[in-house]
């Protein structure tokens, strides 16, 4: 059981490492394709801050 828990934890950590950094261009593009109803409050806030109000474009 311990090995299964450790393997599950390791796979979650590895998958989380593959997600683009919040606020990056790739993250903004990924959020554009995600259904707006599936966004969390934090994702909506970060999208507005980094993708809509971005001033470095």
C-alpha cells in the first residue's frame, strides 16, 4: 500500500511539472481553450491579470 501511495504521489508531482507557468503565453492560450465554466476563481483572476491586462505585448 505504501508503494502505491508513493507511486501515485510521484506521478502527480511529475504531471504538475508539465503545466505551463501561470501568466505565460502558453498558459494564456491553454486557458483560452478551456471552458470558462471550468475556471476556478484564482484562474479567472490570473487570466485577467496576465492575459487581458498584460502590458508587455
